[in-house]
C-alpha cells in the first residue's frame, strides 16, 4: 500500500473519531444545558464553534474519501482537471488534493 494511501486512511480514521466527539457534544451526551443563563450562553456559543468544526471536518473527510477513490481507480496522482501528474511535493503537503497547483490556482 502506498504511503499516501495509508496516510489518507489514518487521517480518515482520525476525522471519524473527531466527528463522533462533535456529534456526542451536539446531542448533549455529557448532560443538558446548565440552568444558569450565563452558562447557557457559553454552552450555546460552544455549540456554534462545534457546528463549524463539524462542517469543516465533514468537508475534509469528503475530500479524503474522494482522493482514496481516485487512488483505488489508479488515477490518484493525476490532476482531475487537466490530467497532468500532480507534483509529489504537493501531494506530501496536501495528500487529499486532486488538482495540480496550476488548476488549483485557477
């Protein structure tokens, strides 16, 4: 298995763990809102932050899944826009990228 593929699989597993923590927070598995109004306000603000983090995590997870599908089909190192090879240094920095630097800049 390629090191990029295993790195993506590790990232995917980490993101799934993170998502489950965010979901547990959102479902108040650690308890209901506090009775104190100021505490409720803080908890609600935390909920907004967790919502944002969950959205970002889901987007990153989707990118990883897409990159893994492309690797499985044998085109994971090629730009999905122009078809040219993606610079290996770019893949090291952004293992889930599917675009070469030129297409990403457009």
